């Protein structure tokens, strides 16, 4: 590796600093092992104070041989002492195995032993013990985990010491609030007992629509402790989107905040459900500034909370519904996916093995109970006896980055879009993130360069990529701290989940569609508003060993060294800002524009990879500029669907490509857009 002083100066260093760095690099010139050389660079030479352009240059130049041989280039290499402290290493040693791959193979070939050992490791609470860890007598498609047990998963969330820290909560002013496990348990009990005092019965559904706060977590756990089921509603949903979800689930009550305050600006929330008939609210107030007129059936949070703060969880069967989370399908109506008392075990398991959560960790993941990562965070933190860090600051802003420092976060989860915004404005500049052990990324495809930048801001801590779905309760592919981390790539199949890649002829392939092999803890067995078998299993032939395969819809590519790269979706769903949404849902809304005859929505990766971008192809029936149309469509999306969805481009086309059965060929449009994008960018300049 040869770096000239002028190259360093061109990337932002003054000459004196460039000469000093060049001398350090010269000392490493004799190190032939590129991974070892990078490990030295990352730990002893590179710091967040150096311009990222310098980090990028050294990373590129260091891995010349790797690139020539098309091998993944790790930006974090695990040290022996780090690996030895992981849960994975503990299990590998206890079972007499030699590698992560052997451990994963054991977990999927011995599902019952895996389930039982996992229950012991997580110290799960059973009021009646299970007869079997995994019962597949009704077929792997309908596997039952911890069969015949009686439990309430909320009990397993309070196994830490009473005085251990459960939650650190931060506001936009930078103030921190600390809650112990005993305090959170007492608040959870007041919610559960308050629901019983209102007359709610086990099995009733109760909605939550509020930001991720201490009270939201207590309400979530309290509903489940009472034997009821949480209907999660994202606070970003439009009135119409909320109404659809209420119609499907018919909740008896809703916990809702009066407003959401972001960057000092109040956004009404209670108003979105005020006209909803037959849905009494339990109202929490974010401030005293908004004059809310409660309906006769509504009640204030403080008046609702029971005086009884003793938690007695209602015992349930493992299959009893605890939560309903909505995920977009390939049709307009969202899929209502029920979680039961075993799904949280999946959340905790993934965090235990892949994010390596310990009781000493402070786990932060900006999210919302309306998306699966909200409940995931609660269970991943509390069942593992760790601390959850919650902030009301906008996650893309500087204040959130400051919260990470002040709270001493050790594990930071995010979606790639957040990283992109941080990098654009250099929000972590001059902050001390040395408390961080690792990052984790989910919700979208990662841009490798953005992830390298993120790692560089915290002394090259690893990024654990994590991908799965609401219907899995967690992931099927991720990373492992026993393996080197490569920006933007996955390094490990998730423990307890088996899957393979198949091409369009249903043959095993190094690149293709992901098909899961049941059983797996957390994997759904029913949907509220769809035929579960039809959605996930119909028309799929058996696998190479005649095993049952389950449709998932992701595209993956296997790379050398056991790494994988994501290539988005194969179906008509897309991920925008970390939120899964149906193409059809967007199309049904935007086609109502008077200037549009028909349209198609597609998602494309940006140049260099990363989070998907929304592109709309339109067949026009009236004169309008595409820029004007894009602005008007964006306003419609913000008002009627989700303000977080951004349109990257609107393209005009004479006729949408369709199959013989008249289905829009979105893949053809996607390929056409990517083929001509370089020309469009040239013309734009």
C-alpha cells in the first residue's frame, strides 16, 4: 500500500498532519496481510477527527488484493478477547462445536433441543412447564413451541434485579429520566390492573398509538400482562390508514397521546381518532398547551392508572395472541399479523445471539410500537435484562446523536436512511461514542460507504446487518461477532432459522429468492385477514431434500467467505425509510390525480447501493409538468398515506408494460429505469 502525501492533502489534511500520517503508513508497508494491516489502521491510526475522505482512501488502498480477487473487505475484525465474551462463543464451547456455522447447523437440525436450551439461557418464566420444546405433529407449517405450557411473556421481562436500570428516557431538551425494573414493573401493573378495573377481559384487543416513551412501554406490557392483545398503530399513519386497521382488529380501547412534539413543533395525534366511533381513548398528554375536548367515554391517563401496583400476569397458552402488527402485502390492504407469547422469545433470541445483548448493555433503536422493531426492542432489551434507551428527539438530527453520548448507549440500532442524514450533516462530529460496542442496521438495504462512515465515527465498531420480517418476529439473516464485519454485507444466517436461495426455476442458486424452511420460533402460523397458507406456502414445490419451503420475497446473493448481499424484494412490496409498503397501496392513492390515466410505483436502489427510492411511472391524460405532478403527489402521500414516504422521481411513459393476464410488469419498469438512469443524470446536469 503506497499513499502519497499529496493524496492525503487533497483529502483534507494539512501538510504537517499528512506527513505525520504518511510516516505511520510507511511503518505498515511491510505488513502483507491486508486484514491485519487494516486492523492496525483502524485501531491505532484512524480516528473520527480525521476527514472521512482519508478513512475511505486508506480502506480502498489497503484491500487491493481482496478487490482483485473479488473478496469481501472487512472493516472490523474480531479480536480473540471480544469473541470469547460473546453468547455465541459460550454456546459453541458448551456444545463442543468449532464454529458459528456448526452452531447454526445444530440449531436448525435440533429444534427441540435448541428451544429448551434457549429457554434456560433466557431464564424464561413458565407458570406450567412445556411438555415439548417444539411439537411438529401437525406439520412444520403449524409447529407449536413450548407446547402445553402456561405462561405470560411479560413475567420474563422482569427477571432482572429490581434496582437494575430498565429504561433511560431522553427528551428534546436533553434531560434524562431513569427508571428501574421495579419502577417499570409497578407502572406496568397499574396499567394491567387499570384495564381490569375498566372491565376489559383477557383476549380483548387494545390499541396503542403514541411515540416510544416510558408510558408507551408500560402500556404495551400492561395490556399483555392483563391477557389482552395490543393493536399497534404507528403515529405517522393517516386517518384513513388508522381506520383500516381499526376495522380489521376492532379494539375495545386505545392508548393515545394528545400530540407529538418534534423539533419544538406540535403535531396533533388525538384528533386523528376523535371521529372514530366506539373506540374510547385513554389519553396521555405531551404538554398542557393543547386544549383537548374529551368525549364522554374517554379517560385521562392519570385517572385511568390503578392504585394497585402489584403485577399478577394472566397465564396464557403459548399460542394466545399478544400483539397485532401490520405489514404491507402485495395487495392494497395491510396484512394483520398476530404475535403470540412465543414470538417475543424470537426477538430476545436474535438479540442474544446476533446483537450479543448482555445485562450490562444499554440498547437504543429509534422506532415505534407501530412497526415490529418497537415490540422487538422491548423484548430484546428486557428479556435479556438490559437497559432500553428511548429518545423523543428526531433520530435523523444532532440532538439524537447527543442523546446516544449522554445515555452511554452500547448498542445502537438504526435504519440506513438515518445514517445517510447523519453523514450529510456530520451530526456525530465531536461527540464521544466510545461507549458503543456495535451498531445494527435493518429495514432497508445498506449503502456500504455510509456504513463505513458510520463505523469510522465510533472507532470502527462493527455494524450487524439484520433482516427478516414482522411475520418472523425477527430476522433470518444477520451478522455475528465471531466473524469479521464487511460494510453493507450480512455474515450469518440467524440462529434457529434455515433457508436457501432458489432461482426462477426453483433450483438452488448463489443468487435468487429467499425461501425459508420451517419450523422456526417466531414464524407466523396465521393471519387475521388472509389465508396464511395461500400467502406463504401455496404453489411452492418442495426443496432439494423434499423439505417444506416458505415464501419470503427477498432477493439475496451469496458471496465468498460466507457473506451475503441484499438485492431488495422480488414481489410488489418495497421498503421506504425502513417501512414496508405495497406498490398497490401507493398506486391506488396516486392514480386518483386528474392528470393521470394510470401509473405504476417501483422502488430502485440508489447508485452505489443503499435504501430504496420510490419512482412513479405515469401515463398522462392531461398536460402537466412532471415536477408539478411530483409535488402534488408528494402532498397526497403526506396527507393520506405516510409523510415519511418520499418520491424520488416521476417518469412519463406512453403505456405500462403488462403480462398477458394484464398484470403490470414492475420488474420491466425497474430494469428500464436502472438502464437509463446514467443518461438521465447526465441530462439533469
